[in-house]
C-alpha cells in the first residue's frame, strides 16, 4: 500500500495525545489512593491536558491533507453503523472535548468532591470526567486499529495485533512524553512515568515483532492465476498494457526501491524500542530532563518510520495484476 504521510502523522500524533492523557489520569488515580503524592492541579494536569490537546489537534490538522474536499469532512461520520472510520471521526472529537473538560476542571479549580470510597478516597468531578475520557481513549484506539484490521483481503493488517500495536505504541509514546513533561515540571511522577514508559515500550516490542513474524509467514490467498482468472501452472507478466502509471499503481503500492522497506523496518525497530529505553534509563538514573525529551523525540521519529512500514508492508491483491510498469 502507498503510505500517505497525512495518515501517518494523524495516527502517530493522536496516539501520543491519547497516551499522554492516559498517563496523566493514571498519575491522578495513584495520587487519589495515596500511592503517589498529589500534584498541582492547574500547573500539572491543566497544562498536561493542553499538551495532549495540541497533539490531538495536530493529528486532526494533518488528516485534512488526506481529503480531496475537506469541506465535506463532516460526511465521513454518516456511516457509523458499519464503518470504523466513521466511528473514529465521531469518537475523536468526543475524546478531545472530554480531555479539554478534564483540563479545564483542574485549571479552574472547580473540582468538587462528589462522594467518598471506603471513607478514605475522595472521588471528585475530575476523576469521573477522566474515567469517561479514558473509556473514549481506548475506544479511539480500537476504532483506529479496526479501520485496517477489518480489511480481510489485506492479510498483513487483518489481525488483532493491529489494534494491540496501535494501542501499545500510542500508550508508550504518551508515557514517554509524560516522563519528559513531569521532569520539566519537577514533579515526583517523572520516575513513575519513565518506568511505565519502559514497560510499555518493551511490551510493544514483543507484540510488534510478533506481527512482523506473522506477516513474514503469510501464505497469500490471491495468486497471479486468480488475479487474471486463468488456471495455468506457469504465468508470467510481460507488459502492463501501458507505459505510464495510474491510480492503481500509485495508491496501492509504495513505489519505493526494494531495499528501502528493510532499511525502514530496522530503523524503527531500533528507534522505537531500544533507543528510547536507553534514554529513559539514563533519565531515571540522572534525573536530567533532556534525556526524557530525547527519548520522546527519538521514539516519535521511529513511530513515523514504523507507520510508514505498516502501510508499505501490506500487499494489495490488485498488485498481482498491476505489478510492473
């Protein structure tokens, strides 16, 4: 498949925004049960939510470049009963609105305690709003992943690992950014986020490698014989029938040299997983903010490469027919 950079940036940027919010809310939950110290509501959760919204907004802006008629974008939500894309279009603004409300509650200080659990845990308004936003965050991960996992004839995508990898990679990048944000804020949660970022990154390494191994062993159902409808033991294409490219040759094949996907694969395997783990470990040992920042920058650059490879790896059956120019 042809990797569209608008979709690459959409999926990676909103993944960071989702993961960052999940990190913020996880920190608040641990603080609520008195496991971690409480943080400044406005300075930490308020500005953290704003940072999450900036990534969500940047991803939404990037998606506009994938539309031939952006003014008709609202119509993409019309098929919500059957389309995962329509569901994503609906859930994304709902999630962004809930994050905005969550941050506004913390920033304004209008956060009344609604009830107590076991007489020791105060459940305030932000905890309930955050719980709703958490549900929407995981729903958004599901919708985004299922856009690709539901396409059965693209066998590289048609696996639960697609949804799992979207979720874990987004969470890992969000927690990595949260560690940098907490360190910059001089918060006690920096080590907490850094440790969880390492755990999530290593878990994502296992699932992403599993998908690579699975895809390398795929026995594709479509063959050159089924593509042209001729049953013969030996079929060889001599000409495509015309001398120039077409929509089919541009949109369903990456068009890169044969060696490039392998380079991109090893690039993201190094930059998404071991490199940020090393920077995070250095940050946990030294407490220096720039190491956490470097971990996020390196990991996000690797995620762009990972998402490019995700699209380029998928072999559309139509390429069996339009396989050479």
